[in-house]
């Protein structure tokens, strides 16, 4: 149990959180490895006991309990929650702060009382208390005997925790990423992080410079021609900064009528100069029916070109989270697509929508991107290539540390206004400061699961931020699905021009920003 005897936290269930702290917990053994941590946390009002006065150090800590004490340590106040669970307000605040993602702990509460895995606990702890700490991949991963068991989305916080000394391995050097934490272990964990966070002797990390507001032009393909990347900016053939604003389809094999000529022309009529063709690879898409889905994707590209729009041909990986799993298929597809559109300046190629799960930038995504980009370049040397990163195209910082050695490459970032905020905007600024050209190829006015909101204030702040930096974007999504991220009301027609009455609340806002 030496693994977690380094940092801080404990917690209890809903009713118990309101109880006052006892003078001492009778079941905390004197001289035990966790006694000092529990006593200090209790004295600071961060821990309370059960109704019988016990601490129960060996019991497994739940997600709600862990997040609640982490929030107390960080000074995070509850907000309005999405369920009747006692910790719903705190969990919602932590979700909005970016401590974890909606799929890890859905805000509806069904996982709140389950044991929290060590990997997620460390992610929450580091984001809550030590967000600026980083760990070197080579140095820190070598300390973790079972590192191969760790999902790529947790590399950064776990390596940072090891680098800071917040976490160490057990007697065999294992991290045990999927195991739970006892209350005693959690208390020690969070206390260590809290003390490190309160160390004012270390100067704050330098903030990236905020760029001067960008002055961009819009216009279609006939006006801007072959696009090029100059520095961090997308530019026209003449070298003038360009901004592309438009819609992404939903899965074309599901909502094909909203990726056809009339629907695309409707977005152009509202001022869009970009359309994104979301060609799912899994979920019954291209990999299940290559010929039919490819034909549909090409027809959508042709419709966008006919409307003088730029168009993103998106290899939309999702459940098949590691792009290397189907690299051969991707190379074949993009070779054919780039040959078909080799003389069209309209087409941009998004080669991996949202790598996720265990997909790692250095080991998986970058080698894949190099192979697919080379295939595209062999047919269409000047086309813009859009490259995603790990954790659903949010890990720009990892791409910035080791970018592709190729021209006219941009790096995608995806966000949802109800889930992602300043932390991700700061990551964009840092990436641009490092020289990366950024393209927001998918964003929504909802939470990351497509529901909730519409978060118009947060979305407005995001678009103002992107406009100031000349960053192009595509909104998710052009369909009438019963979810708040959809741009159309349920039952909206696809065979005629749209009025404001056909647009959802999200669609009315997004279309107004074209």
C-alpha cells in the first residue's frame, strides 16, 4: 500500500458531508501511515466522518466522494446539477471546470457512487490542484511497471503526478490504473497535492502571449483559390488571411438528406463558406459498406464544390479510436479521394476525426498521419491536411511538442461550449505560440454528448475567441436529430430553403455567425 501514501483526500456520503468533524476518528490507528494526513484534512474541515463517528479507512472511495473533497481543496463551488444525487452540483461544477469528461462520469449520476479508478482520480486531482505540472514521457513512464495498461488519455496527468512526487508505485512498481482507492489512500493523495499547490515559492508558469486580433476575409473558392498555411494562419492563394465558417454534417449514412445539394446550398445562402462531410468509419459507416458510403461522401463533396464552398472530407473515427487500426484502409481511401480531387482547391482532408482511448500521439497518431499525408501529397501536393490529436482532438500540446514535418498541415481542436472552457482555450494559445496552425473542425453549443444547453453565452465567448485569432470552424451538426447540438428543428425539410422557423435555437445562433 505504499503506492498512494503520498497525497490527499477522503470523503463520505451525502448526508455525512453536512456533519461536523469529530475530534478524532476512533478507527484511525495511531502511528498508521495515513494518520497524519487524515488528521490534517479533518482539522482543516475537509473531511467529516460517518454518523457513528468512524472514518472507515479501508473502504473504497466513490467518485462523488473523491470529487467533493477535491472541490473543497480547490475552492470550487457547486452549481445547478442534472440529477437528484447529493453531489450533483459539485460534480457539475467539476465537469464544467474540465476536471473530467462527460463519458467518464456522466452528469446524470449513474456512476457517482461507484468506486473511482486510480487513473481518473489522479486526472481529477492534477487538474483541480496542479494543472500546470508536466512530466517527461520517457523519464516518468519508465517508473511505471504496468504503464502499458494505462489509456493514452491519462498519460499527461499520471506522468505529471509521478514527476511531482504526488504518486509513486507500489512495492512492485505498479500503478494499477483501473483499481479503486481506499479512503485512507485518497486522503494521503489529496493532501500531498494540496500542499504542493500551496507552495508559493515556485513562480507561476509563463502565460502565452495573446495575439493581436486577426483581420481575415471570407469568400468562397472562386475568390480565395488554393489555401495555404503561413505561420499559424490559414491564407488564400494570394497570402491573405482567410476564415472558413460553416457546418459539419452528422453521419452521412444516417442523415444523408441534410448532406445533399439543397441542404448545403441553404447553409451557403446564410453565408457559410465551408461544409464538413462527416464520413463515419465505424458505427455502420465506411468500414461496413465502403462502396456505398464512399459514393455518398463524394456526392456531398461535389455538392459543396458546386456551391463555391470549401469542403472537409472527414475520416470520422470514433468507436475505432486508434487510427492505426485501419491505417491501410485510410491510405487507400485518401489516395483515391486525392486523385479524384487533385485539381480542386476546394477540398481539405481531415484524416482522423477524434483519436481516443489508448491512442497515443507519438506511438500511434503521428506515424499514421505521416503515412496518410504522404498518400494525399502523392496525388494532391497542395491540399490542406487536418490532423487530430488524442483525447478526442484536444491534446494540441502533444502535437506541438512533436509536429509533422510537412507544409500545409493544420491541427484540429474539438470543443463543446457546455463542457469545455478556458483551459482548452489556453491550450490553443499555447499551441499557436509554439507555431501550430489550429483549425476547429468540430464544435457544438451543447455539452460534449450533444445534449444540454443551448449554452449561448459560452458559445459566444468561444467564437469571439476564435475570431480574434483568425481560426476557422465547423459547427456540429446539420441535422434534425432530437438533441440540442442539432442545427435544425425535428422534422425540418431538406428539399427547400430554410426559414428561421426551421432552425433550432443552436442553428439560429450558429447561422447568425456565418
